[in-house]
C-alpha cells in the first residue's frame, strides 16, 4: 500500500484541519500558511496526483471542485468582491503536495502577475 498524501491523512482525520466543507467527492479546509485573508484548499477525496494526470473519468469531480469553490467563496463573503482559483501542476508550477487541489484565495486585492 502506497503512503498516503498529506491530504488523504486530513481526509481520514489523521491530521487535524479546519474543514469547512465535506461531501462524498471533496473536502475544503483552511490552508495552514494562508497567502490571503481567505485561503482554502478544495481537494478531491479520491486522490488525483495532479490536474495534468486527470482522465476523462475525472470530469465530474473536476467540475465539482470548481462549484464547491464558488459556494465556499459565497459563504466566506468574497464572491462579490472577487477571488482567485489556482491549481498548481508539477514542481515548476508550485505543486508541493502530489494530490490535486484548488486554492481559493480572496479577502484582499490580488496582484497580477502572481509571481
């Protein structure tokens, strides 16, 4: 059995996290090193290593992640002022955990380019 990713351990409640949404396809929790006043990670419960490795059978869960991100943004009070969704892919893209996740960032003006 392969080692669990950090996010699988959070999913299985082996590591504490501030979970703000959980359903049968994903969970959302606050980032432990926030880069904005609102910084939430939305993670599929079934690990997909990265978006570049997603397959056609993952289409429903990929769409679900974006819909949950929009709902969390509404609940966090940042939907009207705006927010950013980020998916990192691979080491040069900033990926630190090999488990697909969407960053929801908001609560302040975000600059472009991101850096």
